[in-house]
């Protein structure tokens, strides 16, 4: 739960790729639930890409172009996962552990 003095880093960027924040003390509010849902989707995508990368690395027939494309997708996923980790770390630091709904 976000305390009134703490902003939650949201899992998307604003104009100019600037971070977006949410100020609320309601973890069950619409925007909190939306952010939770998007974070879960981002983490799921990262998991799928990790499996795909493992398979591609084990396949001698993977093309250079295929690997480049995969690296681009992994870079986006890693950026998303880093943002989720940063956001959750801030939440834990300010409010202690909360029950996960992910």
C-alpha cells in the first residue's frame, strides 16, 4: 500500500519516456489494480521471452536476425521488469510487505 507521502512508480512511461507516478493510499483502487495487472502481464511476457531465449541459444539454426530481434524484445522486457522491481522495492521500503495479488 502506498502511503500518502510516497508515490507509486507506474509500469508505463509518460510523454518523453518520463516516469509516471500514482499517489494513493488505496491498493484496491482502479489505478492500483490497473498497474498491478499491467505489471503481471509484463512479468509474464518476460518469462515467455526467457524461455524463447533459452531455446534460441540451444538451437544452432537460429539466425543472426532472429537473435537480434530476440535481444530487442528482451531489452524491452528487462526494462519493464526493472521498473516493476523498482516500484515494488519502493513500496516495500515505505509500507512493509503486503499481501500479493499478482
